[in-house]
């Protein structure tokens, strides 16, 4: 009881720091406001790239989703790993979207995904948008086939100068696919490729030749960057997400126990 009261006081302090009047809202509404939303104003688009995308991945992307089984309380993030790149030329679009850090062998980028982050594909899509934000030609190495297939569909639309048959608003994650489409048009379709790489490959697999060593390193580094991106939501929001997700899980257990009790009671009454 003391712990819950302490959590409540800490949560109220977090709400006040974000200007949220929690007493007028339910838990879902409070968390939605705390998590933030996709900016309604138009994002800076990437500059036109007149180079052709390389045949092999030169940037690796990954997404991270905390509390993915509880979408209402989920927190999404995206991470990138650019091998052999430094922070000398960060594009204006990248500057607006991401945080970055030079590491040995390349450049790490990450960003927290505001708004409804309730699927792993959505976080992968966010990472893909960030990859397109650079001024470089890109071959995006992703371990998500769902993202790869739809990204290739969008790139094909751009190449043909077409629009999707249904407006993006009617697509799942259409708000982000609309941004990906805009970025692809701005950058140029010839400067973009998307390649599937194996997720969570091991060094043993690389040694056996089952995966490229560069892909194994790139995917692992992007995965680490994405997890770091979730921390950009802020310690307070991460705590609130865990509290709410835990409370919902305890409620599920309670309802399950009640149903079990009722079923067992009905069975005993029937036997007697």
C-alpha cells in the first residue's frame, strides 16, 4: 500500500511537469498525453540524392517495443547503425528526428516514437523513415519482412509516379507510411533500396557463412540503438508505462482467478 501511494505521488509529479491535468482524465488518456503524438506540422524532408543505392546494406535499422503485449501502455523506439560513417554530415532532417553518437566503426542513431506505438512493424517503419532522412543513398538492412515488403511497394509507387489505391489514412500505420512516401519522393527512388537481413544472428552463424559478418554486426548494433532510443521517452514515462502495464496484468490474473472459481464451483454443484 505504501509503495502504491509513493508511485501515485511520483506519477502526479510527472504529470505536473508535463502540464497534464490528470484529475480530469482516465488512465488511458493520461498516458496518451504523456507519451506525446506525431507532430502535426510537416517534417523536414531529405534532400534530393542523385546517387544510386548500393547493392549491399550500408545502414541497418531496428525497432524496439516495450510492453508490446499491452499496446495501450507500449513505448516504441527506433535505432540505426551506419557502418563507417561519422557525424560530420548530419542532414537537417536527421537533426530534427534523432539523437546520434559516434562509436568505433560507425555512427549510432536512435529516436523515441511518440503516439500509438503498438506494433513492432511500426517501430521498424520509424527506423526506415530515419534512414531515408540522410543525404546519402541508402540500402536499408532490416530484419522485418513486413516492413521490407511494404517499403518496396512504396518505392515502386514513387518510381512509377503513382499514389496508393487507398489513401494512407486507411492503411495500418498509415500516418507513418505517408511520411515514408513523402521522404521517398523527396530523396528519389533510385537512391533507396531495402534488403532483408537475419535478425539476432550470432557470431557462430557468421563464422559458418550462414550470414554476412557485416549484417550480424549491423543488426545487433541497430537493435542496441533502438533499445537506447526507448530511454529517450524519459525515466518518468517509462516508469508510468510499467506501472500501468503491471496493473492491467494483475487485473487479468484477477479475472482469470474469478472465472476459474466460478467454473469450479459450478462443476462441484453439478456433481452434488
